[in-house]
C-alpha cells in the first residue's frame, strides 16, 4: 500500500496504567490513507507486537488484530470525510465510568462531583491493600458502583479469601470484577458462585463461552459483539482511537446492542495535548469532536506526516 502516511506520538501518563507495566510513555502512531485516519497503539505487555512490527504489518498483509482494526477505523473515517459528514450523525454515545488507574481518594471525589455513577479502578499489584481501600471508599460514597480490574493478576484462593470478609452491601456495590484471574471457565464459575459477584471478560472476550456476566469490548482490537451485557471501552490509546471506540459504542447502542455504562473517557490519564483539548474535561458524557469523520480535521491536517 503506497498511500500510507504515519505520525508517531508518545502519550505521557502520571503513573502506571495497569499492573502489567511501569511505563510512563506510551508510543503509537496515527495513520493516514486517502481521506481516512486511524490509530495504531500497541500494548506489548498485553500481547501486541511492537509499534514497528505493527507498522510493518500495516503496509503488508495486515494479519494482526490491532492492525486490522486500525484499517477498519481508517476506512470508516475516510468514507465519512469523503462525503462531508460526521460519523456521529444521528447517534448518541453511551455514558462512561470514571477510569482511575491509580487509586486516589482526591481523584475519586472529583469523579463523583463530575457526576460519574460508576468508577473503574485497577487492582492486582497489592490485592489485599487495594481491596481494603475500595471498601473504605464505599463507606465514603455509598451510592457509587465499582468496577475492579485485576488484569488477570489475582489468584482464586486469595480473592475468595478476601471477599469472604465483605458484607452483602459491599458485594452488591461491585458492578463486576474484570479479568480477576487468568481466564479458565471452572475457576471463573467458582469465583462467581462463591463470591456472589459478577465477572467481566476483557482479555479473552472472543474466546468466552458464557463464563462471564459482562464482555468488555475494545474496538481498537475487537470487532463489536452483540448483547445487553457488553461494555465498550477505549484501549487507553490516542484520542483518535478513543473517538473510534465511542463511535462503535454509539453505533451499537443505536441498534440496541449496548445498554451498559461504557469506558470511553480515558484521555484524562494522559498529559494534555491539542487533541485532548478538543475532547474537553473528562465527565460521564462524551463530547463528540466537530467536523467530518471522527473529527480533529484541522489538527490532523497540520501534523508532519511521514510516508510509510
């Protein structure tokens, strides 16, 4: 493919974004072909290839799932820009939970003040300590719904031991446990049965055989799945990729396929940029960029594109 251009970026976070990495800078690239734009944002810690490997695949056979989805984004965006319309015409983006990669009571209080009803926190580094902080925060904000993401770092016996100490009210405040331990139907079934909590599958969503209560779909790497218990989230990637996820969620919501609170407001975990300024302050309601396609037209046109 000769008509491919890239602009590489590095997103800087204030802290580690999950238990699988200690990085502070997350590299990716925006891709341009014809009128369309897409985003390649690999997470090698989660099984993706390196950025260079992804770009090689992009200009070749496009076998990687991340690259295939980049191309899907680019094509949808390009078709809309060519006819001069926004991809969000007639659509409404679902509300989002607050994403807190680091448990911080100050940030948690701000999220509640902004109107978030659901909050997603990362766990898995220190399960006992992290769950203790969640229980303490439940007392402070009793109406909040919790989504706890372990990135497969928990163990069955440890989690069962910890949740055995929780009251019924505390368990009921948990919306779901996301990737609580490595995916295995028997272990997940036991965790669900003995803890009384719902389980969400993120890492192995396409392999799930009904072992999970919720499926977490990331359009950056997954094709959309249908169902009432689908939660659409970003890939903690560039705002362009974030907007692509929001569009997929809105499109499926219009077809009654997404009814859950999603996870589309993630630009706040990175340092501000001209792209994040377009998305505005982080809140439960998504601010759709103006313009054609996925938006950001003037900013994208002004980047220093390099031929791939």
